[in-house]
């Protein structure tokens, strides 16, 4: 197979925010995963040292919190002040466990500062009030003399935090209130008025968007809210089976592999449908599409709390993950941010923890390998992949994306076939190659890392041949690879 990358034809910027993360008060994502109160586990201000150090390597651009469904049940005042006096609540969304609110606003911003990432906060519309939301904004971002700003100071933070992204509710068609789009549109317009800009940079307001392919929801918001919002969110998960039987995260066969690839590739169709609606009302692409929940969702691991959504993470997740990230690249004119669900111990996570132990997942390595694309200019890439049909869907065997940033070209490739290696020649037009190197991630289809065997699957050097402006390689079956060209 031959691929041609034309470096003189730039196709817009791949926003770094596409590589965002998501953390919710769900299972062991925050407590035990990120935040610990066990003095035997090394931490800085409660943030696990090992987890933070690993996540720093990913250069996470943005982090969404506190949910998810939890967001529309969360009252921010419960999470400030002395921890011993913070009221408890029952997390009815996720497992019915007690939430002690020891991880709140100050702790979240501490996490963001340790990770050097931008915060994206999702506000409570479902069970909250306009005043509660406007007070939270003032508490976080006002630098002047006011009761709320002074309360923040009393709680240990003198200067306000910088907050760029704010979501007005979450899944308001479902767990966030079971609303009609017309009703939510009116609520958004009301709430948005009171999300005031106390800092130098206007707050970027994100509307609670559609579930998967509900284009009617998108159309109503575009029509009734319009440019009072900066973006619409979109949630779309992938499975091996369907919503009621999602499949096992480790014990799957060839059919389970390909069924998941087909489910992941549906992201292309879903985004295309919503873009078509948005284009009718916003031809200048001023309103972004933000896929702030995506990833593979399987049945929970046996023996774990069903409400904790704990699953393993295999090579399959890395390959389907790259397939989806490439779709985001292709739609970077509209897709400005994406937040994979979730960062630690929940769904398609970067890291798994168990007590003092930590392990990196194949998805962690995917995100680490793809860093070169963040804020890169997408390059015109022409290739003709073989396709195959799964459950009525046409899936490419090979997916390729290329970008350039600071004179460095990043090319990412995935091979979705279980058994077919692919010989590929990549021609780089209008650019000289002084050096090139490649790494790849591959193994058995269900390869995964465990606490007993943490290095079962990790990136290895991939052999490539460079001749003039051509790069040739053999892309192994069931693999992802990234080439860095200077």
C-alpha cells in the first residue's frame, strides 16, 4: 500500500484539547485512583505521586470534572472548607456508596495544577439552581472583595483560579434531568446569563448536547440557543455487543475484536450527522462540537461493584482508540475537544490502581504515542486502504493521520486486521527527511497489563527504511504505530 503526505497542503489545526481526559466521582477513579488519604501511599496534598507522575507524561491539555451523571447531583458547597465538617452524601448514580466530599473544588484545581492542565468544570443544572451556579463561578474566579471571594481565601486560596471551560449540565436528556431539548435550551439561556466573566478570558460555555445520533436535540439547540453557546457536547461510547450486553474487556474472540472496531468506527457517522445539522445554522464553524465522553464500555469485571464500571484494557482498546482519534482529526474543523472516559480505574482508563500498586494500560501508551499531533497542522494524506464488512459496516484495515508542528511531522497508523500485516510506503511531498523513527504497540488481541505482569504490552521500536523522501515499513497486524519525522 502506498500513502502520500503532502506537507504543503495544511488542513487546519488538530486541537490539543482532542486529547483531553475525564474524571468523575465514580468508583475508584478519584478516591484511591487519584486522591488518597492513606499516608502509606506517597502523595502531594492528597494526589498520588505515582499516578500524577505517569499522567504528566501525557501532557494532558484539559480535564473534565465532576461528572458525568454525578455533576447534576453535585452541590459545590459540600466540597469546600474543613474536610471534617463537609457533609456526606450517597452517590446514587454510581454504586450507592457514601461520598464524603473530601475531593472538592480546591482539590480539583490542585490536581489540575499538579498536572499542568486546564480545568473543565461541569455545573449542576439537573438538581441545582441558577444562584448556585453563579456563586460557584464567582467563588472560583473573582479577584475582588466579595463574600464569596473572601470565603475562598478563608479556605486557603488567595488568588482566583483560571477557568476557561464550563459545561451547563450533563446528559440533560437523561440522568441530568430527563428534559426535552426545547426545555433545556431555555434553561441554558437562563443559566448562561449568570456565568459571568470575572477574569481576563471569557468563560467558554458548553451546552449539554445529544446522546449518540439524536440530531433533533442538536437542531433544537442550534436553533434556540445559537451563539449564546460556544460548543455542544456529544457522548458516544463503543461496545463489543450492545448497551445491554457490552462484552467482556479481556475474554473475547475474533468476532469480539471486529465487532468493537465496527462500533468504534460508527463515531465517523455520528459526527458527520451532527456536523450536517450544525452547518445549516453555523456555516462559519463558530460553535464547536465537543465529544466529552467517548471510549470503550464493557461489562464490569467479575467480582467488582457493578456501579464502579471497572474494566481491563487491552490492545483492542488502543487500536480502536486510534481509529477514533483519527476521526476527530478528520473533523477538526468542528471537533475542538474530546474527553476519553475515564482517566483512572473506570471504563477505558489510562491507569489502573490497586492499593499501592499502579499499572499503565495500552490506552495510556496510545495517548503517550500520539502527543506529537496536539496542536499540529493536519496534513493532506492520500491512501487507499483495504476494507472489510462487519455487521453491515465497512471498516478500513489501515487508518493513517499526519500532522506537522515546529518542523516535525507526526504520522500515526493503525492496522485493525487481526492476521494481515501490511507493507506500506509513505511518500513525503515537498519536504526533506533528515531523520525518522517509529514505535509500535502490538501483541495478542487481548494483551493487557496486570499488577503481577505490568509490562506485558508496551511500545517497542518499529523498523523502518528511509530512502530520499520515502519511508517504507511493515505495519504488523493488530497494531498501532507512530512515526516521527524531522
